[in-house]
């Protein structure tokens, strides 16, 4: 038996069809989200913010970006020298895989 609302729209008995459509939509959205995350993971990770470190932390290679992300670099390396020169400034650090390595 099919029922109609006062506006002429049909009401299906037992919400099985509606529930199945919602489930398929949910699964589709989850797959799209996971695919997007996989693509983003392959492209790298970028952090932007103010670079902070005390003198001792900078000497030892410890740097913080906006007090949320800690970066540890090898003291004496080119990256270490670059980061030490930019303590207190806004920076953007991108970490990505090296496409030439296996």
C-alpha cells in the first residue's frame, strides 16, 4: 500500500530504499575522501607559521612552527643554517618524497 502526503508526494513503506541510498552515498563519500587523502599524502605535507626556537634549541636543531609542529634537523646541515637564520619569521616548510629515490 502506498500513502500520499497532503502535498501529493509519495511515502514509501519501510525506509529500506531510502536507507540503502544513504548507505551508498556514505560509502561513495568515504571513498572520495580516502582517495583525496592518498593523493595529498603522495604530494607532500606543508606547514606554515611563525618559526620559533630558543638559542639552545636552535643550536641543537629543534624548531617549532606556531607551537604546534616540532621540526628536528641535523645541526650543521644546510637546512639547519637556513632555519636558524629565520627564527621569528613566518615560514612555509614542505615535506615530500624524493621522486628520484626508490
